[in-house]
């Protein structure tokens, strides 16, 4: 299985290590033609403004949008912002998931945190999640098929799935727990057309 | 809603993971020195991953002399309010009260920096005492591991700030990465003496010998002035770059800033580096690093 990791800026190497540990091929994507042979894509954490601007400059926005309409894509943190349809501000996004996201929703770095989450689809054991200047999902369109996978104790939505698209406000690539990556690879398996 | 009733262990802030994690999000990016909110906007629009708020860029500190201190909190807040990307600010080496002030203002990262005039010629700040992460400069592996031992969550090789001469940045990046490669080949019985010789905490020497990398993200800094300079350091093996005077002391800061961001992402693609290097206007004038001009990098103990 060939899983691309958008490598414009941010924590892409951590995702690659995680994918390789689960037996998938990890391919760095910096230019549109590198999307061609991929089965799926991860958009990592980083600075969403930086990633957005580089995506515009190198002609990646439309190819990424087309890719996300057909194939599994997972966005973590900045990647979640990039996938959302509504982020309440003017910066380049793909706009493919029917979610509303608030950037830097928890405040500045001093408010970055770690906590345990219950996440649908990865088993009963809580998932230790790291939030770095993280976004929050402030609205979902359930009629469009958006499913909420996890909430903070105060109810804030931090993981969602819409068909073949996955988004998390936290960073599963920063911990040793590979269950979210496995969940994504399972989504890729099940979305492959029957032969 | 919690479905299995587990209460979790609550929320933890200011942990090592969270502090080091922000640096991981900055990787592959460019952190730019800015002295006004307008500069900060130009940097953000160019694609900077973060900005460093300071009163004078290093090139001006070198020319004007005098004591260089932490910036005015009003000026730092002005920059915080102007951009959405992380904002870093500098305190003097050992000046833990300046660091407390920067934490109180709410900056995202504190740079305990040799570019400012040191406040203590023997001791650095105990960075474990802060919830805000610190980045520190280093010239070699020993210095890097001493700073990490004190709690630094990110490193940057020092180079020689404010010169526009990349030679020291290359020297320091090669020193750190080369020492890590040599350390990986040492048998266990040599590690204690090696730790003693480079003045580094033994447990960190053992960790680096096992993992083959620093426990924190490592950027390059000090003298980077062109897209090719940034790509050179990336190819040598750093995680990202700081550009200080190189942008706002050049002819066309917005264009040069964007070009350096693009070259840092595509550091292995000479065609793209060539393309973004065209027509950037004047680079900062620059001064050669000589024994007389090599002054900032030596600060730090």
C-alpha cells in the first residue's frame, strides 16, 4: 500500500515512521505529479498558513482536492484545518469535509496539552493524545455523513470521519500508539475497489 | 461523551512532549526575525512557520553596539496580535526574569540567545522551571546536550548572527551532526569518558548514541541570507532554518522571504532552488566572519 505524506512543512517524518512500522510504503509529496501513484494521503501537522501558501505556489490545491474526492485522506491538526469547508478566515484550504473548524481554538502554546481520549473504532483502551496550538471542530454536518469519533470531556469535538476522509485535532504521530494510523490504513483497505 | 466511563488522567500542560511537540510542527520551515508588526505580516504572508520578535536585527546590534536586551513587551504584543503563526522572543543568556516576563506576555517560544548581551557569564536559565518551551544555540554536541539537560525543547546551531556569512552556520551544523555520527560508532565503555570530554550529561550521550539524533528538533541559524544557503543547511541535515538579518536587510524582503521558504521545502530540488533564486534584488551586504567579527557565537557556556 502506497500512502503519501504531504511534505511541504511540518511533522511529516513522524507520520512516515508510523506508516512504515505498520508495513505501508510512505511517500513524501511536494509536487502534484507525486500524487499519481498513491492509494491514500496524510496531511500532517505544521503551520496551516505555511502549508497552504506552499500548496498554492506549487499548484497543489486543485490536485489535492481531486485526490481527496476519490481517495482516503487523513488530516492531523493543520491537516484538519486544510480539509475543512469552513475555517472562518481567509487562507487557502481544500474545503472537502463538511466540518467547521476553529484554528488555535485553545489559545497559545502555554495552553497546549496532553490528555486521554476515548475514540470510536480503535478499541476501549483510551488514546493518549497530544494537542499543540490545536484546532477544534465547532460544527459538523451529520446529514452529509460526518461521524464524530471523539470528544474532549467538555464535549469539544477532536476527531471526525466523513466516508473516506478522517480528521484529528491532535497528533497521533507524536506518541508511540499506532492505533489511529491502523484505523486509517483499514479505511484505505476497505475503500479499495473490489477486483 | 465518554462512552466507557473512564475519567482519564485529566489535562496536562507544559510537559516535555508538548514543549518539544511545537518544535516538531515547525520542522521544514523558516523562522524569521522581525522588529515590527508590519515585518511580521510580511513574514507570515511569505509562509514563515514562526517569527522571532526582537528590537533590532543582529546586523544592527553588531553595528550599533551597546547592551542588547529583551524587547519591550508592548512591541512583542503588537507582533503577537498581528499574526496567527507562533511568536518567539529572545531573553539574555541567564536572565531568568526576562524569561519570566516573556512567559507572562504569552510568547510561544523563548530563545535564550547569544545575540543579546549575556546577563550571566557562568549559568544559563533553568528551563525546566517554565511552562513555555525554550530554544537555545549550540556550536557542538556538548553544548547542545548541556542546554537540553537544562530543559531546552529545541536547538539551533548558532552560526554567526548578523553577518550574512553562512560559514559558521555550516561549521556548527557539521560539528553537531558529525559528532552524533561518531558517537553512534562508539562502544558503550567509551561513552562516559566521551560525556566527560564534551561536558554533556551522560544519560543524554547514551540516548543520542542509541537513537542517532538529538532528542529535540535542531534548526540552523546565523548567517543564512539566500535560498541556496537555506537549502545547503537542509541538505547537511538540519530540521529547518532561522533567518535573521538576511531578509529585512535585503533589497526586497517579501520576495526573498518567500523564496527562502520555498527553497527550504524543496531543498533537494535544484531546479526549484534555481527558479526561486532569480531576480531577488540585493542580498544583505554582509560582513566576512573573521577572528575579529566572530563575537556572538562564542557566548554560551
